[in-house]
C-alpha cells in the first residue's frame, strides 16, 4: 500500500485530522514526511495501527487503555485491563436488566389499575422495588430483595453516559485569531496561549472562556488543508494587538454536550440529538461550512490552564460541543 496523506486517511477512516495528530502526540501512531512533500504521510504500519485504534474505540476503550494494549508486549497488563472492563460491563448489564424488569412490572401494575378503573399512585409504594411484591408475577422474574440502594447504584452506573443540555450564551467581547494551514488548531492555540500569559487575562477576567471552530471545515479548500479560529472572552474595554482581532459575539441558544478530548466524532451524536428533538431544531449560520455552521467548541478550563503554563494540575481534557438551536417550528 502506498503512503497516504493526512487528508486521505481522514476521509478513508472518518477520523478528523485533529484526532490523528493527537494520536501521534500520544505515540499511538507515527507519521512521516516525504522530502518533496510538506504534509504528513502515513505508511501501511501506521494505517494498521489506526485501524486497531478505531476498533478498540468502538469497544469503548479509552485512549490510555488503548496505549496499554498496543504497547504491552507481555500482555499481562492488557489481560487485567480487559477483565476489568468486562466487570464494568457486567455491572451495566445487571443495572439495565434490573431497571427493565421493574419498568415491566410497573407497566403491569398500571395495566391492572386500568382494568379495575382505579388510579395508580407510585408514591403509595415505599420504594420502587416494592412494586415487585404487589404484582401477580412470579418472583423469579425480578432480582430478589431489589432495594432502593440498588436502584440508586444502577442509576449512578448508567448516568456515566453523555448528556445534552440547553444553554444560552450571553453577548460578549472576544479576542480572535484565525489561521489557515497545517495544524491550524495548534497554531492558534500557541498564539492564544501567549496572549493569555502576556496580558494577564486570568487576573482581569477569571471567568474567561475559549471557544474554537473550524474556519473553514476540512474538505472545503482544494489543497486539503483547513483553518481554525479561536475566541477568548475579554473585558469589553480591553485592547488587543495584531495578529489578534477584537470582535463582538452576539451569543445565542445552544445544545451542548461535554466530551473528553479528542472524541470529536461525538459531534454526530449531538447533531442526531438535535435533529430528533421534539422541542428544538438546528439554527446553523448561513455561512455553513465556512465557519462550521456556527457551531462552537468550548475548551473547558483552557484560560486557567494557559495562564498556569499548562502545568499538570489534574484538570481533565474536556470540551463542550455547542450546536446553535432554536425552538422547533410547530
């Protein structure tokens, strides 16, 4: 197989260039460069590693866990890791099974009340699990002695999944930097980091936030590169110098989902949620892919971390994906 460019690999395996570069930083894959070519090239070994990473991610393994699996020549640590993940899945399956059974019995109770023309009141039961004792179903259909404590634990396990929330961003003033070229996210990040540190922004505005978005999206330009723009919120009276630009952001209503960096493929999940929402619909910018449809990536705790020189302070890499919305037309 001939070497592939980062754009070719991105399109072939539906992985963003940003994710590929992050995999490189973690040492999961290696890219090379031809002497006559400026951009990254991926050989057969790198592509095979990427294929393994994609499969392991679909099995819900984290990048740290994948690094262990791919680098564990003795395979002992890998086996312990997989056994631990299996135990976690068993907990999730048990929790879902318990909740399904209780919901089924609750539906049976409601059906019984309807046949008798009586009103069902859930609060008449001391605990949800008490439904099991008043139904005319064999007790083998439900886990013995299912308690509210078990239900709480089941809820905690299942609540680990990603959730969508609705957020209205207020108007604000931002310092902006835009770059088109190879590794645009890193390029704008370096400029913004210097700005935060040299301006003392965190002392002046501890609640400052950093938003980013593709400008334009990958695939818009024929040369295979794309752009990225960062906004850092600043005090209204703060002056900024070139190459940064001072802008006004009108704010707006957004559907928001928090992801671990760099799981940007979860944009698809958020888009699907909005498209299927009975209450909201997308409110994309007319500029479309030129500015990522008006979507934003809110890099949580970014200004604080940049202010502190990106020291290992225990902050997890998290990003809020923000899709502009409006009430659904009835």
